[in-house]
C-alpha cells in the first residue's frame, strides 16, 4: 500500500531522507542525541519484514529513512518522534522496556 500524498507524508519523506543523509554522511554529528537514540530504537522494534524488504508494509516508504521522520509508524510499530524530555521519560517507561525485551529475547 502506498501512503496518501498529503503535506504530513511529504514533510515526513523529506525530513526522514535529509536526516538519514546527514546521519550517514557526516558521522552522526548533525543529529541530536535523542533523535539518534530514537532512530536506533525504531529500527529495532519495526517489523522485520519492513526492515528486510527495505520498504514499509503499510505506506511503502523507504526504510530506514522513514525511521528518522517525526511521524509515527502507520503500522503502529513505534510512536511519533519525541522531544528530548519526553524521550528521556519514555526510556524509563514499561512500554519501552517491553518493546526492547521482545527483540532481545
């Protein structure tokens, strides 16, 4: 399924691709730490089929570029990109630990 062409998805496409490019071409220097951590978290909890195929099963966007965008996964794999304070709180929450526990076990 392809995502609808609306402002939210167009913005997410560009945001994800620009952040992905910066992350891999400038050795992470221009991406804030809480964004990098959420990117790693998102790539770990996303559907294995999306990761393996290189595109999201729900919207068709390129992974792992999509994981850098602020929007939440259309397939409910991960929440929207959080600000630094919300991310620090989320890392202490049970849902975060449960999600990581599912992929490490």
